[in-house]
């Protein structure tokens, strides 16, 4: 079965609303990463977050290993936040091989 | 820093032909990864190299796909006898294992879009 499950698959919000994206994994992990992908664009790393909470501007990532989940919170969303957000699980520490979720497609309406 | 460079950006090839994709990792990065992205399957791991040595090719279709890293500045992914189901965006990424604080953050190229007709 899939080792990494993301939810929701898609999310439509009005500008200014907060977005909460979830990533659940079915195996023990060594690290979790979040990426952003614009349509037709490359993947950009947002967070490397093996555990705990990290902040970057309006973005917050929280990984709770015991509960096998990681979340990405976007506050005061903007239209430029639209795109696909992917979480990726690193199974063996320091190997770098990532298993990706299917992504959450976020659309922010003006 | 130019980032990870992939060529060609787009390639259309006929069924049965060979396709070779190139990747130039970020200078100084010791690991290179290849992924394939399709709408149906999402991002799939193919293979990766560390210090030019093949480490894990568990995601590579066994018969027609091969990858090499002849030197630290480039890697190639070759698909022989291409089939329509090989159509995808092939993404290359590199990382440095020296930065323990940021971990093994992957830096992706723009991808090579392969269309097999």
C-alpha cells in the first residue's frame, strides 16, 4: 500500500484564509520534507522537518513522529500560493531517497 | 549557482526509438537522483547515485531503462525502445550530504518532458 498519504487531494480557498495540509505515513521515518510545485514548474523545497515545528514566513510545518503525521499550515493565503504541495518521506536516514505523496492541489481565489 | 540543469527540456520521440536525458547536478553535491512524474502515478523514484556510484535503482524498469554517472558533473538516463507509457516528466535532483542541519534537502531541475508517439 501507499506509504505516504496526503489530504485533501485538492483545496480551494479565498485569499486571506488559512490552509491546512496533511501528510500521513504508514512506516517509521527518518525525515519528512515538504515541496511546492507550480503548474509546469520544478519542485522547490519548503521544509526539511524530521520532527517538531518549523516556521518560514507564513508557512509552518509540524511533524509528529509518534502519530506518523506531518502538516503544512499556510496562514493568510495569497493567490501566489496556488500550486501543488507535496510531502516526501525519507525512509533511511542520510540516504536521501524520498517517497512522495500524491500532493495537494491548492487554489487560492482572489 | 545555476541549480540543477536538465536537457532537453522537451523531447518527442517515436515508439521504439531511444531517448537519452541529461542532468548536471549542483556543483559540489555528492548525490544525484532521478524521478519520473505523471498525472496518474505522481512522483516515482527511479534511481540514485552517491559519489558517482549507483546506490539504489529499485525504481527503474528493468529492461529498457539505464542510468549512468560517468563523472561528478553529469548523469544520464537512457530509455531504449521507448513506449507510449514512458511519456512523463523526468526529474533530476541533487543533494549534499554535508549539510547536517538542513538534512538531505533535494534540489530539483526543471525536468525533461518526454512524449512518445
